[in-house]
């Protein structure tokens, strides 16, 4: 249920001292009050003191240039790296690197042409790989995908095992710290299929915050 707030200016002294504002926030069956005293120094600099709120409150108030308002939470700012791989036929028991240089087929050598450079420090939070088989969908053996950082550390994205021609391999609970100058690759470990998938296209998106 949406909270409502009523702001009442109770007293403003002629000298600008001891201005008292009562903000009453309501919602549901109970009402919580937040009392703020706005005072002024001799140099007329205003500030807020004696801020209280109920135990479940999440309101932060700010006073600037004569105005009181709710301070929003600091927004999360991130960026997405997205790309795709050209059509390929996965082979039994192979481990592939993919990500960069989409004009080249998937590689079995890491730390080379499939690097994705990191240009701004942050934390990898989400990786999603979309798999589409234009040919045979393949059998149900496990395909495992990872994020590989600096050709050293692997973090699993997910394991997928189904006979669908389309598969979404995603992980929104990652926390991989990266620095400018690092690089990552996406890594796929193939099983030995009873029926191999064919004409596979991979699209991916990596969210860094």
C-alpha cells in the first residue's frame, strides 16, 4: 500500500531560528511521525537535527536551499556487453572459448582471439547466453557454461540439459569483480552427445555494475 505524508509547517520565527516541521506518514492501520527541527546558525546556514523515524521507516529527508524533500536511494548504474557467435557445430567432449571476434569460429584456445576487454571497473552481476539450434536440437546431456576471467578463474553461469532447440543459460546471482584492463571470455564445456546439436548460434549479454 502506498504511504502518504502530510507536511505541516508549525512555526517560523522572525529570526529564522527553531523552525519546526512535523511530517506525518501514514499507511495501513498505523501512523508514524517523523519530527525534524530546522535551525539556523548565526551565519544563517541551515541544517537539520533531531531526525527520528519509526522502526520500519526507510525515509531519508534532506534540506537544501530552503527545501525539504525525500532523498532517493543511490541508483545502480551499470553497462551491458552483448554479442553473438557465428553458426557452428558443437563437437563431443570439446571445451570452447567464445565472446570476442564473432567473425571467427569458437576456439579451443583461451586467452587469445575470444577476449572481451573490460574498460571500466565494476562487478559482473548477470550473464545470459541464448542458444539456438537451426539444425538438430541435440540430446539431453549436460552443457556447462562459465565466465573466465583473465584466463585464470572460472565462475559457472549454469548447466543446461534439454532437447529444446532454444536454451537460455543465465545467472543473475554472480558477483565477479573486474578492473579496467582485465578481460573475460565465455567458456562452454560440451558433453558426449547421443545426438549432436547442429547449426548452433549463441547470443550473450553481460551486465557489469
